[in-house]
């Protein structure tokens, strides 16, 4: 061996020792992180975090997320270093499905969307929501979702206890065809991953045609506050598209629409008048009636109902279900194996 | 309604006589296990009849009012304990602690108003039965574990040592209690999953940390904590028994406390 070889050998030996040291250090760290004592502390920490998040509305996320992340690190380290998991496959699968669940929930939170929208019967939902919250990476295609509410029925028991809701809808598929469906209390309308749920929010909506001088005619509706929840304040303020003045509209109902004493069904009122106030002027309108508003004419076409929908998007749902199913099955399997060694009444 | 309540009273009487007999025979060192089994079974039969009559009259099961929730849980807890009592003869002495625990619930039930509540449209789904049924199995399994844990703790405290002699040694009771908790964990997990599926269908969200969901999750954590502590630290039967009692208290508060104090529990009723 010449000098050069000796030098190289010494150098590579140094690297090997160095790597082995580092490896040992990492394994040592993992072992520490995998401590089951730590698991118990983190369980307690998570429980405290949940209580804090529950009490303080301004600290909803981190008190829960931090212990969950620590638990995940603790569990991953345990899976990597604890020999129990190599001997007991079912136990391993159970714990891995817990990690999978955590990852899926996190992915869901990053890409979810929730919101609300009211859709007047006969009008097309155009992809716009009244309010919405979504994860930073939400990239669904809500703008292209289209459906029409074709009317709904809700029965009430005496005391105005709401019964089942049945809502007929038509929705546009990706193939360009319209399809009919009936949705309701347990049955959402699902289009491109967006779920539309009927809610207890629904009410009446006067439909108007707005004819601006020299501009194109547009039709639209004004959704009045929910009925019967706010039955004594059926009024709303509205500005027709392109108009300069706003209109205050009130539905004055001259009959009992939902009799609290009896079995009844949600319906449009028959005896009513629509009061429109523009500036100091007050008008009473019947279907077909019109009124001049600034630089256009407003025609009241009639009354329809509107349904409020809750909108929800989370692509992880089927995966979450699969991870849950796997978790329970493997947990049951683990205990089955463990307990079948000795009888229960021994 | 009168008949239902009379039959329920008869069931309560059967339970109370059975429970009293369990305590008295244990104290006197006698064994009347078949009679106790018969009385609990008789109470259960009568209570089933009472629940069935009310179900038929109202058109829905016992899931709405506090009276109904208590009644159906007394029923399921009694059923769970009856099965354990019947299938594992060596733990029958624990009836002397489990039945007095049940007396508290029976007393509460008799004080609750038996009036009817509104059955919300979101409850018209098989998930109602699945979700609630799974929860009942969980609570039943924990009740059996609690009975065994109480025996361990009483013996350690020097109370009724000779009376509880007929039961297996602490180590074996501890193992049985652990098995019950394991069953409890499986069913609690299933209950949470079924609840999440139902909540997604009915309210458009699978989890929203409402009071009941929050406390149910904390209960799940306490069960996980107990199982882990036992496996990893090989804790003494006494410490394990204490933890099981804590799980029971948390579960009890979740099942009966939260719906009772919070109007917002599971917003489903609107
Ligand atoms: C997040 C950190 C977690 C870690 C590091 C962890 C680790 C472990 C380990 C190493 C074991 C085997 C113990 C042994 O047999 O000696 C175990 C068992 C077990 N763990 Fe976990 N676990 C974690 C979370 C959970 C959670 C959230 C649950 C939920 C319930 C859970 C439930 C169980 C169960 C049921 C057993 C089996 C007990 C038995 O064999 O009797 N673990 N865990």
C-alpha cells in the first residue's frame, strides 16, 4: 500500500465513523421522540388544547393543531423505532391509519370550501355564493356549476315544527345535459364535488323586470328574509342593476300562510301586496304592475319562493372514510388476536 | 301514556329489588344469582314493553327528550350488564356495585318529565339508530369495566374484602376491565365515524366541534390514554381502575350532561 492509499483509507474510515455517529444520533433522537410517556403527555395536551379552542373563539386552530403535529411526530418516530409495531401488524396499520387521517384532515382544511347561497325558484345558480370560506389551496370549479331549484315542499306539524324538506332541482352535467333530481334533509345535490344542502332558510322572493331607458332589459329577484323565521320583517332594500336610486320593498301578507295550530305546508301567499318605497314615494304593486324608478321602469312579475343552500366542498371525504374504516378494522383485528389467546371467563 | 309509565314503574321495581338483593346477598355472604338474573331480565322485558308502547304511540324512538334519552340508556346499560352477568358468572358479585350505580340513573329517570318532544326531519335516517346504538354499546362496555374497577378499588381500600372474595383476584378483574375498555374504544370510534357520516348528510359538515362532538372526542382521548397507560407502564390494577372511573365520569357527562345543559348540542333539532 502506498502513502496515497493509506491517506484515502484513513479518510474514508473517518467518513464512515462520522456517518455511523450521525446515524446513531438520529436513531437516538427518534427513540427519544418515540417515547410513550410523551404520547400520554400529548394526549393530555390535546385534550387541554381542545378545551381552550372551545372556550376561546380567537384561538380555534393552534391549540389543537400543535398537539396533533407533535402526536404525529411522536407516532412516526414510534413506528420507525418501536419493535412492537414490527411484531404486531394490525397495531401498526391502526396507527398508520391515524397518521393518514391526520394528513387527510390537513389536506381537507387546505382545499375545502363552505358557503351559503339562496336560489330563487326557476332562476339558475350562477356559481356565486352569498358568503364563503375556503382553504388557501382551494381550486374547484364552482364558477361552472349550474342548477335550478324547481320548487320545494315542507310540511309543518302543529307548533310550526318543520317536517321533511323535498326540493326538486335540475342540474347541468359536464356533458352539457340537464338532469332532474330530488334533494332534501339527508340528500345533497353533488355537482363536481360541490355539495348543496337544503337548509331551514327559505322564504319569498318578488321577481322583477328592470327596463332601463335605452339599456337591455334584465330580470331578477329580491330574496326577502327567511320565512316563517322572520315572518314579521319581510322587507329588503335593493338597487336595480345600473340604477342610481335604491328601492325599499316590503311584502305585506294579508292571511295566515302557516297556521301554527294545524298541520300545514309551506306555500306562497295568495292575499298580499308588495309595497315599494322609492325616496319619499310609496307604491303598492300587484303582479304585472310597474313603476318608474329614476331612469328606468320596474315591473313586478310575481312572487316565488327561494331556498337557502349550504355549500360544502371537500375532496377528502371518501378517503377519510376509507382511513376510518381501516383504522377500526385493524384495531378490532388487533384486539381479536390479543384476546383470543385466553378465554374471557378464565 | 299511563300504561307505559306503570309498566316502566314495574320495571324499575324489578331492577331495584334485583339490585337490593345483589347487595344484601353479598353482605350476608349468600348467593341468589339466578333470582337476581331473573329480576334484571324481568325488568328489562317490562322496560322494553314500555319503550315499545311509547314508540308506537309517538311514532318515533326514545331519542329526543331527556326522559327518553335516560330511559333508553338505562335499558341498554341494563342489557349490557345482563349479558356480562349471564355470560361471565365469576364476576356476578360486581352487581352489588353496578346496580346501586344504576339506581342513580333510575332515580333521575323517575324525576324526568315524560312529555314528548319534536322529532326533527334530520333524524329520519338509519344513521340515527347506528350512531346511537354504537354509543350504547360503548357505554355498556364501560359500565361493566366500572363495576369491576369498583370491586378492585373497594378491595384495595379494605372494604368488603371477604365479601368480594367470590370474585377473581384483582389481576384477572383488571384484565377483564381492560378488555371491556378495548371493546369500548372500538365502539366509541365507530360511533364517532357514524356520527360524522350522519352530520355530513344532515348538516353538510362532518365535524364542527359542537359541544357534544367536542366532549365525545375528549372521551375518546381518555379511553386511548387509559389503554396506553396500561400497556406501556403496566400500571397497577388500582391505578387502571381509577382511570376507568375517570373515563366513565367523562363519558357520563358527555352523554347526559352536555345535551342537558347545552341547547346547542347537535344543532339538529332546528
Ligand atoms: C400519536 C402517538 C401514538 C403513539 C406514539 C402510539 C404508540 C403505541 C405503541 C408503541 C403501542 C404498543 C404498545 C405495546 O403493545 O407495548 C401502542 C398501542 C396502542 N395504541 Fe397507540 N400510539 C399513539 C397514538 C394512539 C392513539 C391516538 C390511539 C387511539 C386510540 C392509540 C391506541 C392504541 C391502542 C389501542 C394500542 C394497543 C394496546 C394494546 O395492545 O393492548 N394510539 N401505541
